[in-house]
C-alpha cells in the first residue's frame, strides 16, 4: 500500500501556557522546560466527529477519489462522547461512504496499529482504498485542577488515504502490559446488582515510568524496522515520532545519533494529540512540500497499554 492523501483538522481555540497559569500552579517556563510545549488546540465549541470528518475529507480530496470509493474505514480513537456506535460508523454517514468500518483503541500508538491492519487488508487482495482516521480529544480525560497531565495534551484529528501500491516496507508492533504507568478508569452506569466498590478517575500518569518506556521502546522498534529492511538510520530522511514531549524526541534523536533536521516536530504548537499526532505532523510536512518522492520515513509511537509500534516507508506521493 501507499499513502495517496493526507488531511488534518484542529479546534479553533488556542490555549497558551500563560492561559493555563491563570488557574494552575504552573508557568510558561515550567511547562516549556519539561515538555517543549508552548500552545495547544483545545475543543470548546466543536465536536470531535466534525474535526474527524474535515480531516478525512481533506485526505480524500487530496487522494483524488470519492468517499464512495473507500473499501474500509479504520478509526483510531481513545475517547469520545459516544460509547456506541463506533466513531467510524458515524463518520461513514457524514462522509457518504458505504464501506465497512471499525474503531480501535491503541492509545497513542493507534495510528501505527491502524496502518498495520490496513496493510493486512491490502494483502488480502480485494482492497483499493482505505481511510485511516485518528480523532482524539484527550483534554476530556485529564484533571484540569492539576498540572501534571493537563498541560500536556491537545485535541485534533488527522487522516490518510491508503491505496493499492508500493510504499510501506516494514512494521514492528509490541505490547508490554503495564496498566499502572498510564491509565484512566471511569465508572459505568449503576445497576441494582452492583455491590462492589468502583473507581472513577481522570487520567493517571507516572511520568518517569512513561518516559523510560517511551524512549526504550521507540529505540528498539525503530532499530527493528530498519534491520528488517536492511536500511541504515543515515538513509532515513524523516523520523516522525509520536509528539508527546520534546524531551522524549530529543533523547531518541541523541541515541540514534541523527541530526535534528531529521526529526521534525510540532508538539510545541499542538501538545500531545494522542494517536492523531503523527498523521497531523505528516499532513503538515506534506502540505508544506517538505516530503519528496523516494524519501524514506520512519513512524514511531508509544502509548498506554503499553502499546508501541514503528514502520518504515518510502514516500511515493
């Protein structure tokens, strides 16, 4: 498969670090020093499904196809207002598509997992075009009275249209069961029969644990996808890492011994948009003509679970 179209959409509200400092015990310096984040886009009046539809429409138009030509829609989503139906089903109607749809929750690594699923579907032989859409609103998961998690996240959506062809070279997925490092538990509806104690909490993150897991897994996954393809790191033009924290990106870059210009980033403007972060960055690079045919790209992501994944591809658009 190959990428034939990209698209993204962000909420209209820009929230700066100084704005957060008006109601949190924090400052612009404190946030930037620890995360690299300066601003983030937060949902206020929008609905996530509308952002997802806009990002998808942008990708479909760039691919030069119609929504009716899609053979499958895979949506990566961690949380939204609907428990059911799946967000992909809602999107199908909004776009005017008629294909099968499914949601997956791979947390921040969801984009890589969705790409791997799409690759398997193409190899089955009866697919022409698949839409992968990542739509996330992690701002609805955090405790906005505490600075440890609330300063990290932003909302957004991004999509790619995948078409039959040659482009993706190798994949590596892994899961390390570690619930305690990063999780959120929400209370379900009561029943007359529930007599157990239940928890209802905002997102819980053990920052140091997540940092170590992210760096180690990203390095291992990247090395593995390069080894599978017999490609050296010096031959990769762009490493697109999950935009969680500049310190994580810088640390991976340091251990890979690669140039800063090979590690594009936008976390400083969008914060951590969960699985939408890599396709948002990809769309930004694509639409600013920074990607050239024949360049090699590596995607690497890590998220709650602990899910991790990486892939190597050649840009063919």
